[in-house]
C-alpha cells in the first residue's frame, strides 16, 4: 500500500467552500481502481490549511490510473481553483 500525502493551502476565506466541494470530490476518488481510503484533516493552527491522506494499493493506481483518468478532470474542476500555492504531492510506503 502507498500513502499519498498533500498539504492543501486554501485561498483566504474559501475554506468552507472547499470543504463543500471536497464532499463531492471524495465521491469521485473513492470509486477509482486501487483506491483504499482517505482522510481530510483541517489544521488547528492555520484556518486555511488541510492535509489530505489517500491510501492506494500502488503508486501506479494514483499516478497512472487516477491522474490520467476522466474522473481526475472532475476532481480538478471541483478542487484545484481553491489552492494557493498548488500543493506538492508525496508518496510514502
């Protein structure tokens, strides 16, 4: 199993909108091949900061499967406009 980790810095004042959009986006990611589970956690110290943790069966399921899928385009439309700066995504085993 591989853990995808992304620190998400959300544009000022848009955290509530981001959380609502994420409720829709999690329906997209949870149907992907190799998806195992995810958690979105809100930072206690910084109002507009979140961490996203996604467990995948393999790194290929994330990088080659989800990221190259039509569903990823929906994910992007729902979420990417909230980020500033765009997050770095890392994988852990």
